[in-house]
C-alpha cells in the first residue's frame, strides 16, 4: 500500500512524502530537521529525493539529508549538486514504492521547473507534485518565465484526470481564495471550497491535497478561457482582453498587486 503525506516545514511549505511504511520518496525537502524527525518517529528511511525547482525553500535541506542517506536526487540541475536530470517524458520508479512518476516540464515560475505525476500502480488516483507551478486556487509567481509559458504549463496540468490529487508545495489556499472571490464572487464551487478550507485550517489541518476537478471549478488561473473571468479581468484593467494567455497575464498581475 502506498501513502502520500505532507510534512510541514518553514512557514508554510509542505514536503510531500510518498512511502510504503518503510522508506519514503521526498519531494522538495527545503529543510532537513523536520523531515529527519518525521522519518525517525515512523521508523522509516529516505529512499530518494525529487526536486521541482531550485529555490532554497525547496532544496535547502538536501545537503543535510544526503549526509544521513546515500540516495539519488532527481530534478533540475540548478541549486542542487549531483542532481540526476528530470526531463519531460522521463519516467521514474523506485523499488518497493508502487507509484510511477512521470516528469512534466512546467516553465513559468522558473524556466526549468518540473512537476511529477505519480501514477498508483494499483489503479488509485494519480498524485500531482506541482511545486510552485500550481497552488490550490492559485498559481506561482512568474520569476523567470513568461505568461505564455506559465499558462501553457497550467493548461497542461489542468488536463489531468479530475480525480488527480494536487499536492502543492505551500499552504496558500485561503489567501488565494480571498483573491479568487474578487474575480468570481458568484462562483458557488469557490464559496464551497472557501468554507471547507476555513474548517480545515480551524482544525489545524492542511487544505491539501485537493482534486483537479475542484481546482478546475475554483482556480481562476485555470479558467482564463471562460467569459466570466475574461470580463472580470477586462473590467478591472479597463481594457478588452482576449481569453487564454492575455487574461491569465492580467489576472496574474491583478493577484500580484493585492
């Protein structure tokens, strides 16, 4: 049986652990201490590391983890020594872990950002480990890529099956919902997600993972081809916008300004 759990680190990051109860694949270990404690408490060891991009809150714990475990690190080359390249179309598998990881190149947040789609070998829902490309009801900022690149990356992820479990790297959901409600105040699915997220956070629980179907119904950055979002962005910027990339760029700017 395969398990996927979030390990909270830093202020609002999650390290995702894919494990079988004995060993774990760690996604974006930005800090080693909490991960080492988590592994020790469960009697598990680290088996491999997957990296989505080079920012320190995603790679900062790797050196210390490698001092404890001689394990492979997959991902973009920047920010991590001795990384095994994770390129688009590459498939990763690990002994004893019943999940196959497909690599998606998703430029936008950084030019070499990648995501991993974990396919359960027993037929369960896939898990998307999307780093800072996709957040629940949000998207990553454009530090290096263009709006066209990011919109293409998000559109590709949005085409995954609706039951895909979206495992984002940050707990940004409530902040993202506050903005999304400005753009789509009458979206009933978004209002329901807001109530759910509030209840989860009140109990001290993560708002993640979340299904891709829910994201398609609530995330403005995945809905930039819909007339309502196009109209909202056009009204905000007082200019006629085209669906797709142009509306995405406008909504991303709108969110950055809030």
